[in-house]
């Protein structure tokens, strides 16, 4: 249960702060309306930092991401019996985090039409240019970079390492993340996308599920490649 609890609350904090920044930027009449991409990337970086701290203190390894948990398990870096509790915590935590953001910003959803910023992009990723193959490759490359660096950080829930992980998210966002919005995490994309789909969000637009395979499959492939190479090297 410790793993589930840590992943649940850590991922919930990650999504509350991360998608909260997305809502602040895109919805009307917030103090952050119209803020730039650097603001978004830094916010997501710090959201991950805080989520990792919370998860680590509550007894998990701070994965917060199936593209970390599954590749680690595949290559013997994480016990298989912990995989399902971790995945459940990640997806449920991300869903609850998104619901909290919907509640927080309800007046601003009401003030924003779907054509002017009230879109699933607040909660899930949307490519800058829709090109399925290259969008998929973008997620593979970005997640490979992320997981490969994580593998060389050791236990990244201790000391200042969560902050380093946050800075890693920030730099991936400002570089590789500029093409697809850098999901690099299936739970971070799918659970909030599902919350946007089923919750009574005022003036909501399409949840764009025809794109959702990219932020699910791309990160998993990128994470597996990173773990395979790391294992082969060592």
C-alpha cells in the first residue's frame, strides 16, 4: 500500500500544479492568462519536483509515470509485484488531480469559450503540428532522454535530486517538448484527458482521443529503449 499511496498523492500533486498552470495560462480572467512557454515548462518542472518529494516521503520511489515503472520492471530494476499498485496510484492520482483543477477553475471555464482557450490542451497534450509519425517519434525521443537521465540519478527522491528531476523536465520542455507539449508520461496525459471527457467542464471542447495513442505509446517505447541501453551498458 505504501507504493500506491505515495504514487497516488505524488501524481495528484504533480497534476494539480501542472495542469493548474495550464488552466491559468489558457483560461480567461486569471492573473496568468497569456503567459509564455517558459512559464509553462518551469511550472511543470516544479510540479514534478513537488510530486517526487511527496511520493518519496510517503514511501514510494517517486516514479509518477508508467514510462518509468514499466521499463524499470522489464529490465529488473523494479519488482514486478509493485507494478500494478504503482500504475493504479499514478492513473488514479492524475485523475483526481485533474478533477481538483476543474473545480478550482470552474468560474474561468465558464468565462472561456472552447474556441478561445477552453480545450483539452489544458489537461492533455496537443501537437504543435499534427503529424502522427513524427509526434510519436518526438515523444519517444523526449522520454528516452528523460528516463535515461533518471537511470543515472539513482534514488531521485532524496536530497536535492527531486529538484534536479524538475529541472530536467524544464529543459526537456523548453527543447524537445516544443513539438508535442512533452507528455513523456501516459498517466499525466490519459487520466486528465479522461477527467476532461467525463466531468461537467463548462464550455469544453473535444477531448481529441484520436491523438491519445501518441502520449500513451511514445513514452512507453522511449522508456523501454532507455532502460535497454542503460542495462546493456552496465
